[in-house]
């Protein structure tokens, strides 16, 4: 199928949020070869995301201790910085997961089976997805759900070129909210939710459990289909020094990534954070089994957003990210509570990271 063929099918089918006629700007976009659904999904999701940013920032800065949600790291600049984090020598996660995919993608594809509708939460740059799509037997559709519009559009444009026979159904949305995902034109054998990169680690245990249940719901909805499953990347508990180095790289990219959250609030909400007055801090709590990342105020200062004023005493820290680490047993018991059974686990030789195949119980 050609690129225009893909666009045609998107046009014929209408958007996942309802049919509407193509406007002149849609047609201009179609001519450029950008999938229409990306633009349409982003248009509807975009306002909501911006609205949530203000509400979430005000609520987070008003709470005690102050906090900001880590999902807002990923604007265009944050997504670029995250890709640079993945290249840092201390950040072992990406390399370990890629090594697992490289060594075991054949077995992984066999476990998932043929004619899969592949849903991906937080699709990022889709490098690991490319390996998966190359090895799966006649996959039906790829449904990436990604909060960063620029990342989503770039990765789908590339994948569409490389996999012209796979229906591309990109959705620009926040996957932490319940969403109705588009169905494929051709009937799949099962739905597989792919959640790589240890993104689950960014959620508190109760939210992680809720998200696993949401994925189980997406994978389990039958209608004559086989029950599907969840393919997930899970980072494992390890030495504190290794973990802390991964989140405090020597080149300072992670610090820049963390502080970009404040730049984003300045850019998008007209806040007046002075970046010179804040620093990045990431520490491992062995008790909680997680890296806790904070932004620390280096002096007394006041910050203004949307007519509200927030005071920071010196050394006050603002919680911005958790990166939870799991033992294989701990993760399996959480999955079980979400109605999922771990049936296969692949790890890298150093057992730093795992890719796990969960099926509906
Ligand atoms: C993309 C969520 C897996 O927590 O390791 C990297 C994000 N933050 N360095 C992680 C992140 C700081 C990353 N995840």
C-alpha cells in the first residue's frame, strides 16, 4: 500500500473521535504526507493537555510538599533531551532493553503471535517498536499513544514509510486518562499493549496498578478475538551507586531535562521561574525501591503563575519524578493483582533490565 493509500483509508474511515469532512487544511496536510489522524487527534487533545498543565501546575505548587507531574517533561525539547539521556554512558536502561530486544526479538514475536493489533503507550522515538514490527508475523495495525505531538508525528511518518502494509493509527493523548482507541480496518487476532522503557516506574504503586488494569482491559476486549496481552519493559532493583549515576549523568543532561520542566512552565504558562535559582537532585530510596527526583530551590524566592504567587524557602524541594525499580517477584505480584500473569521474562546478561510478557488471567 502506498502512503496515499494509508491516508486514503484514514480519510475514508473518519477520525477515531467521530467522522468529519476533510477541510482544506487537512488536504494540504495530506499532500505533505503527514497522517491526518495525527493532526486531528492532536487538535482535540492539545487544548486539554494545555488546560491540564495549568491546573496541574497550580495544584502541585499549592500542595505540601510541592510537586509537579513528570508527564510534563515531554514537550519537544524534553523529548529531545530524553533521547540524549538514553545515550549517556551511565543511563544503562535503554542499552539493556535494546540488547534484550536484539537478542530475543524472535522469541518475543513468537510469544505475541500473528495478526496483532499493537497498541503502544508513550511511543517515544519507536526504535524498539521498529524491531518488533520487523519480526511480528503480519501485524494488523500500530496504535501509538503519545503525549508529545512532535515525537508522535515524526516517528509515525518514519514507520509509515518502512511498514506500508501496517495500518498506522496514531493518537496524540495522555494515556493516563481513559481513552477509546481506534480499531483497525482488518480484524486482528489479538491486541497487544506494548509499554517499553520502564515508563511504568514513573507511577506510584496505586497508579501503576490502575494503569496495568487499563492495559488489561484494552488487551482483553474480545469480540471473537483471542485474549491479548501486555509486553512491558521493567527496570530491576540493583546497586544504589549504579542507579544514582544513571539519574545524575556527568554531562548534566538529566539535570537539564529536569529543569526544562520549569522552562516549559515559563514558556507555556508565562511563569517566572529563575532557572539559576533551582537545581536537579536524584536519590535512590532503597526502602521505597525508587529513584526520587526533585527540583531544589537554592535560595528564598517567589514564583508567579497565572496571578498566583508561590514561595520557596532555601533548600525546599519539589517532587517531580519517581522511577520505581522492581524485583521480578514484586512485579509479578502487582501484575497478578491487575489480572495479568507473567508468562515469559527476558533479561540482559547482567540482569539489569527485563522485558516481560503478561497474558490475561
Ligand atoms: C522514560 C520514565 C523510563 O524514569 O528512567 C530518565 C525518565 N528521567 N532520566 C526513567 C527519566 C530521568 C525515564 N523513563
